[in-house]
C-alpha cells in the first residue's frame, strides 16, 4: 500500500491567497485540503498541481471514496489547479 505524503502542493499558497483576496474564508480540512466559505456556502476544496492530473495516485483512496459520495449526494467539491479554477468557482472577475 503506498504512503501518501503530507507535503503541500507548490501552487497551494497562491491559490488560497487569491481566494482570500476575493473574500473567501479558507480553513484546512483533512482529508481534503480546505473548506472554503464564500457567499454563505461551504465547499470542500482539493488543490492539485496540473502535472498530476489523471494520474493513479492523484487522490488518496479516502478522497476518492468521499468524492464519489459527494457526487452521489449532489454535494459540491472543487479541485483547484490554477488561478482560473479559483476565479471560475468563486465566479469572480479580474478588474482592470
């Protein structure tokens, strides 16, 4: 059985900072990375680097099980890899 590292993804800090700048409240929440509260709604967020997308070890078995359960029950969860993901999920726009 593989061991899963607890190190943080290198893109995590800037993505969380962006979410906070947009007004989100972010709280760490194992087994996923964060609970994000925004405009009265809480959502589970997992942050992944783009280079692991689609790989077998991208999610832990517990994460895969919970994601399937959330999906089955119509509960939201987000995966953020880029600033565009944060902007999309928070329905935010950059201003000039």
